[in-house]
C-alpha cells in the first residue's frame, strides 16, 4: 500500500496535466465554436486524405487481377474475330479478298460486271439496284429496255428497235421511272439517248454507247453511266442472317414453252404463251409476294413485296388502269401458287385471259375450275420463284 501511494505521488503532476488538458479541451469546444469547427474541419480533411490514399492503394493492388481479366477478354475477342474471318473466307471462297481492298469497289465485290464511263457508284442502294437490273436483263435475248426502282422493275418492254423498247418501258410507269436505274441489252444510239435524256435517272447500263449518245447522256451531272462487261456472274448468293451467313444457289431457272403444262380445258394462244413467259421472267426477279400483268411483251404493272397475293394483284390492276392500260387480253404471272381461287377471279374480272403460275396448292383445282368456267387459260410450270 505504501508503494502504491509513493507511485501516485511521483506521477501526480502528469495526472494533473492530463486532467487539465481534457478540461481545457472541453471548455474550448463548449465556449469557442470557431476553434471547434477548425479542429473538426482539419480532422475531416485528414480523414479524406487517408481514404483517398487507401483507394489508390486498393486500385493499385487490383491492377494485376484487372489486367489478367482484360487479357482473357482480348483473347476471346481475337478468337471470335479469327473465327468470323475464317467463316467469311469460306463463304466467299476467295482467300485473296482482303488483298483486293486497294482496288475499286466494283472490282472488289464483283457484283457488277461493268466499266464506269461517267461519275461513280456512290451508295449501297445503287449497287443493289444495279445488281437487280443485271439479273433481270439477263433473262431476255430480244431487244429489251428495263427501268428499276428499289430492286423491282417498274417498266420493261421487248421490241424490234431500242427506241420502241425504251418508249414502251417508260410508259409502264413514268412516275416511278424518276430517279430509277435504266438497263438495256443493246448499244444505245443517239436517237434513244435523246429521249432518255429528257428524264432524271440515277444509273444507266448498256453493253455500249454510240459516241453521239454518250455526248448527250453526259450533259447532265451526277449520272452513273456504266458499260456492261462480258463476264460470268457468280452462281451463289450470300446474305447475313442473325449471327451467321446464308449461302444459297442463285435462281437460274428460266421457263420455256416446254415447261408450261396446260391445266385448263382452254389452251393459251401462241401470243399468250409468249406474254406469259415474258411476264414470268419479270415476276421471277420481283420481290415476293409478286404479281405481274403484261401484254404484247410490255409490263403493264406489277404488285410486289406484298404480304398478301390478293393485295399484290389489286395493286397491279389499280396501277395499270391508272396509267390508262387496257387489261383485256392481258396475262398474269405469279411467283408462287394461288392458295385460293380469288386471284384468278379478280384477274378475270379485270380482263386477264391467261395465267401462269407454279402450282402446288392443295386448292389448285378450285383455281383451275374457275378458269374453266370463265374461258381463262392457265399453265403450271411446277417451279416456284420466291424472291426475298
């Protein structure tokens, strides 16, 4: 006990000092709020610095783990890129495709076998229209002129002379021809060029041009003038779907008179057969659902890209009548079968006397029966053209 008292006595001054410090601090914060706020502000600043350096230290220590994660992601992305590049090379069957990037666009993708005479192919829409135009004109051996908009023919005619072909093709739809793509399978002469020059168009394609014709067609700016080259078109088509590529053979089937099997008691005349084959070439190259009305090897009107075949037919009839065409004696071509007899009924009431279709509907007999009862000829090809 005596030792304890001695220890307290020896250090009593330190105890008194600490006690006085505590009391002074309490009195300071109680009666001097400014000093108290200064102290707390400094304390908060110190705490902020501590937390900041703690965050920096934590981030530094996390860097190896984050770098490792990024490396793994890069490896996966590189693997996916290599896989896609391999799939693309397989699809294109052309290992040198990447080396051709320095060439012109036409040479690179090989879509359009043509030589640019004036201006350039500026956008994707023109390329698609040109490709559709080439596919369409290759169906015809006779002197033919076609006008396309949005990959579909809005005017087309086959005639003995190029000027007549152009005149009747334009008559099919002079409204839609504005800003269209023009194509023919004959060299363009001066007389025809003078008539073509009267309208606005985006692209014209021909196997050749007379010197005088070129002088006329190049008078106006922003026209793409192409000379068709002799080359073999690819036999396959490629289209991206979801996360893959759809590869399919091009539709190279072109029906002849031997392919037309008469399904009705009335057989079509020789002129009707020619018109039906003519119309069938157009409907083959039109976006489904598609109906084509033709007469005397002239496209009168078409209904394309409709969700209903009846709507496509009604659109074609309305359009033909709107441009003053007489549908009496016209023929109708359909790119697929008629699920019901309503189309042949509507077409007959409008004046159509012959129908060409692939057949294959469980109700084919109903369409044939209607034709038999109303003196309409129908032929079935057995081959469906269904362009999407």
